[in-house]
């Protein structure tokens, strides 16, 4: 439902203080964050058994590190939730530039993880810029669409679609070589924000054709470059050792070969999953299926996982398999519903915001988290081809936890400080005065 037109006062100097909060931070979003942290702490204890085996870090080492990361993430959520959402606007371009710079560095000099350059280390801390790029995409698209409202009709102008498309193409070009799922996730996030923001379907159709054409050209370039290059250096250290049936380590394929092989394995239905031996490059997916089958309806109980000690990346890309094994189908559905619940709460907040910018940002953050969770779950359960994608807050990883915490903090800030339809006129005036002039457009979202 479109917001009724309201008179926007002239912009003067910025007020000495930010407007006061108009509501309390959304209890549902806080509850979802806390519930995910609790589940994460319980399940990471089991899922880290493979990492602990044969190492000197101690049984409690991985889980203690994870608890520290979650505690730091909780502080980030609380700190950001206490800020007015307008405080985040000046940092958007800077955050995006840092994310892009890190991604460019990783493309050429990054550390190789699972067959692709994915991370860099700063002060002994591993950073995965791909997670930061997705957050940057949400903030940049929200800026572009806020700056280009359609003043005559509901929605945005064609310029908003063009600029958003350019942002997505540039960021996708940085992501695609290290993982196709990250690129597809970025596309899903951008499409969702544009649809909710009122982009015409004819514009979306043209944009889709452009994406397909440029994507085809890029894949052709990758195939050409792979045929001329020597792929991954022989001395590159892999984070996971994939062993073939004869006991020899598999050679690292090119990204195109990896994508094609995964698609072929995914669509091959000639042999039932339970008859396929867990060897070579199918080891992770087959062991994850075993874990889920072992869990059944009710699960085997926390800490009783059988496959965690054998499943590579059980603590990150395959954490959902361990959750289903220990908590069963019921536990898996609870986790899924938590992410969908988050999306529903954010949609409700967005539909009641008076201004366009907070509405776009809150729905973009929720879509980013929920879609990444859905991609992870679809991959682990065999709906999508195998690919690496962490489960927000539940998978081990400092960058993923930090980015997810930032997203939760921003959503809570908007739930607390963005004015609502039918709110007090003075609160609305204070909010508009606190925003740059381009951000004064009223919310025309239809959810």
C-alpha cells in the first residue's frame, strides 16, 4: 500500500542531535538473532570435531573462538542498533570501496581455499571479502534507488535500474571466479530489492537479457583463459584434501571444469544416492546425505553426530547437515523458519516506513541473510548443485559473523528510529531534517 503524500519541510542545517527513537528495537529480530547464536554454539561443538582431531588446539579451542566471535557480533548488533539509521549513509561508499579493493587484491594475490582465491590475512585474521561485497551491494542499491524516485508514478525511474544493473555487474565480475553461487546470490538480492522498490517488469526483462548476454561472454572468456593458463599452482596449499578412490590426491580443476562437473553430478540420477561411495570429489555431498538420513525425524541429540568427524567443512559449508543429524527434520525446519521469520518481520517494518531509504535497506538486509540461508540449505539437501556457502551466524567464520551482525544491527536501528505511517508529524519532520536532501522521498513500496 502506497504511503499517502506528506508535505516535506525545507531542509535547513543539520540538527545538533539525531532524532530520538520512535519505537523500541524489534523484539522478534533480537529473538531470532539470539536463537541462531544459541543453536550455533551447540552445533559448532559437534561440527568442529574434524578440526580438533589430530591437532594441538584442544577440544574446546574451536568452540571458544566461535563464542568469542559471537560475543563480538552481539556487541556490534547492540552498538549499531543504538545509532540512528542516517548515521550509516556517510559510510556506505567508503565501506563499498574497501570491499572492492579487498576483492581485487584477492583475485590476484588471495589465499587459495577449496580451489579458488577467496581470502586474505590482515594481522593474523582471515578475511573473506565476498561477504562484505554482498553487504555493499545492498547499501549501494538502496542509495541508487532512493536517489531516483519516480515522482509521477509509484516506483523508481529507469536510471535507478541502469545504475543498479551496473553495480551488480561490477560486483558480480569480482565474485564469479571464486564461486558461482555468490554471483547468483547477488543477483537474487538485487532482483528482490528492485521488485520491492517498484521497478517495472519490462525494465527487469531488459536487464535480464543484458545479464545473460554479458554472462555468456564472461563464461566464454573464462573457458578461453583456462585453456591458456596453468590453473592453480602445484605448490598451492588446499584447505581440504580431496582423495580419489585409489588414494591419490585429485588435481585442482579450473573453475569452469568444476562448475560443469558439479552440474553433471547433480543431474545424474542413474544411481541412487545411498549406493554412491563417498570417495573423490563427491565425498562432502555423500557424507552430508548420510548425516541427514541418520538424523531422521527427531535427530540423534546434540553432541551425538556420527558424521561430523568425517565430513569436510562440517563446521561451515555443511553445518546444516550436522544440525539435521543431531536435531532431526524438526530441528532443520526450525532453523529454516527462523530465517523466513526474519524476512517476514523485515517486510512488515519496510512496508510501514515513511521514507524510501530505510525501507529498502531493511528489506535488503533481510533478503541477503534469508537468501544466503536458503542457498546453503538447498545445496546441503541436494536441491542445488554442490557449492560453498556459509549459513549465516551458524557456520564458523569471522567475516560471515561480522557481516551478518552488521546486517542485524542495521535492521534493528531502522526498526527503532525510522518513523512509521501514521506517526507523529513532529517525528517525521525530525527524521527528514536528519537526512540528506536526496533521501527525503516518501516510501512507495508495495509489500
